[in-house]
């Protein structure tokens, strides 16, 4: 077998394995959560499944906004601006005047 053929076959196997792993990733299930959704997930009535909280929200059914000065996914970002300009989803907002 040629060197290129072995490389192509190896890449196909790796690609297939990666795709299978990504497709088999499951949303965590928690008996105590609303409709089985774990903390930092919420129930989507349209898709009928649990979905990760939007950036800036966490907790049971994504009901808690990030406390200042934190923001973003699972409240892991930290604002270096004051409370009035720290957005829970994106962090510090830049105000401009015209």
C-alpha cells in the first residue's frame, strides 16, 4: 500500500470516529431538574429537550442572571467596568455619544 493511501485511510477513520463521538454527545439528565434538565440547562418547549443556558444565565432552568462582575457562558467571564456597563451576556459595553 502506498504511503498516501495509508494516510488517507487513517484520516477517514479519524474523521468517522470524531463524527461518531460528536453525534453521540448527550445532554446531561438530572432526575431532580425540571423535565430532567440539569442546572445550567433549560427546557425548550418547541424542541422538547433540555438546552444549555444562554450566555449570562445559569442555575435551575437558567433563571439566574450572572452576578456582577461576572458574565457569559456559565458566568466565567469577569467585567473590568462598573455595574452599569457590565452586560450579563457579553461583558463591558462601550457607550458612545454622538
